[in-house]
C-alpha cells in the first residue's frame, strides 16, 4: 500500500521545505545561469570531440559522453529532481542571449502554436527516437554533434520569433519526455495556502506557467524565476510524494507515452540476441537491406504499441469517448515507460567503467581501451532482478492507477490493459543483453 501511495496518492508536502543546499540553490540569484553557461562550454567541447573522431580508442568520446553517461543517468535524475535538468539545460540560455540582441521584444507565441504544439512535440519525439535507433546515433560522433547543434539552433530560432522560452514550453521533444517523467519526480515548486500571493509570479515565468497552476505542474522546470519579486516568498521548493491521481494527459501526451514505450521496447530488443535473429530472417525472406529491415522492425514495434493502446481505449472507453479513454490508458502506462527507461539505463551503466577507460584512452592518449563486441550478450543476475523488479513495480502502479481512475466502476476491466506492456518488457529483460548498444 505504501508503494501505491508513493505513486498514486494525493500530493503531500513532506512537512519540510527543501531547504539547506537545495532550497538555497533555487533561491540563489545566479541560478540557473551560473550552471547554464558552463554547460554551454561543456556542450561545445563535446561537439568538438564528437566531430574530431576517435584517435586512440574504439569509441567516439563525444558520443560516449552524451549517450553512455548523461543519457543513462538522466531518468534517475528526473525521479529525484523532476525537471531540474531543464533548468540547467544550456540551450535556453543561448535563446535568452539572442532575445537581448533584438531591438524590440518579440511577440507572444500565437494561439495556433499553442494548439498544435503538443502534437508537434509528440511527433517530433517519435521521429527523433526512430532515427536515433535506426542510425545508431549513440555510436556516431558527427550525428551526435549535429543533433546538439540542431537543438541549440531551434532554441535560438524560436527565441528570436517569440517571447520567453517557447521552444522549451511547447516544442522541445526531450522536454516533453522529461515533463512526462517528472510527474513521478519528488521535487517541485508549490504555493501551498498562499496561492493568491504566488499568482503574481506567473508574469515572470519563462515557460508561461506558474506555481499555482497545478494542472500543468509538469511544465515547471524549477528555474526559480518565480521565487523572486512580488509573491516569490509564497512559493516553496518542496519534496513531496509523486502523484498521478487527479492528473490527466492530453491526447498528444498520451500518444507520446505510447511512442516512448515502443521506442524503449525497440531499444531493449536490439540489446538482445533477438535482434540478429530478426535481422537474418528479415533480410533473407524479404530481400531488404539492413537499414530497411531495421526501419521496418522499429516502426513495427512502435505501431503495435500504438494500436494496442488504441484498441484498448476503443474497447474500454464506452460511455466516455475514445480520446478520454486513450489518455487515461496513456497515464496508466506512464509508470511502465519510466520503469523501462530506468531498466535500460541501468543496463547501459554496466559499461560505465569501460566507457571511462576508453575516454581516458581517447582524450589523454592513455593505453587504449576496448569496448565489448556488439554480440557479447551476458546475463547479470543482479541487474536482471533489478530490471524485473522495476517493471513489476511499474505494472502494479499502472494497474492500480487504472482501477482508481477508470469511470463507472470499470477499474477491474482496465487493469489487464494497463499492465499489458509489462509482459514483453519482462520477457526482453529476461534475455541476455549487451552493454555495447
């Protein structure tokens, strides 16, 4: 029951402010730009390393830093700190700097952008993830550098077109993913009983939200802008039990959850012996090239997950409509998506020692390291137990959410559909897996 309350109970402040280092950090006048500008330098260095190519080891150092270290740690960081990464992300500060160069302030984002932006973010997330897996971006320095530069250009371009951080609020696909996961994070800003005073802070929010807009609390990136000036003292940095009860997803966000699950399942499959078996069969029987067979496989997995969600919503949504049912099922699947991401990240972190060794070989020209071959599939039982446990926890949370949120007393009918994605995840995590992907 404690687990259920942790994931689905009403949001409760833990009778203490996130004071000390954390509270002081968020109220520090130099936060977050004191972290963002050094991060700009780090990203510039990563781009240089990614474009230079390996000299003395078997991996590209720029790609390794981004995908085998930062990307693997990110979901754990989100659980602990919600969207704090977005606060220190280096790309928005480049947009802020570009806005100051304008002779006149840019206009507000148009209503049409706000209407279509959720779908743009969801489709962008699906396309970005699909290309990431298809092109194996984690092994390519030039593609990694191109992605980082494209994100920086998008942040600067939208900042020149519209006020504040429209890219982060409406269009960033990574921000959409982090925002979805942050609904299960522990850290947030809250106005408590002084919401009337805190309402004044909305005018200072760079993401067009506020601490009193609890319905869109996942949009808050914890930048601390609302903690200063009029009403700022009424806003608190709080540690609280994450809650999905009382929340809802837009149809676009529900589609994004489905796409995320499909991408994560595809990523897990390519780390197992199932991938070479499928590729050999697909290329031999269809005559397709490697890239075509891979594209069909990734797209097929994503399509199956999306169709299963749509079929479940149509079958169970009688009386409430397709999109409300689809969104409810997407909300129930959200803990499973986060569980799958954490399980995959833990698998990648198994190779952290080899990554650091090879980074040392590449950057400082030490003795060359050696990454395991892509077909070096191993079974690490403590890791398998962790992955199964986190998926089971996500499945239990999904079933409980479905039972609690389903209308008309149909919770027991929704529970099987809610836990369905856990079954292939349990099977895949039961396979020997490689840490080289």
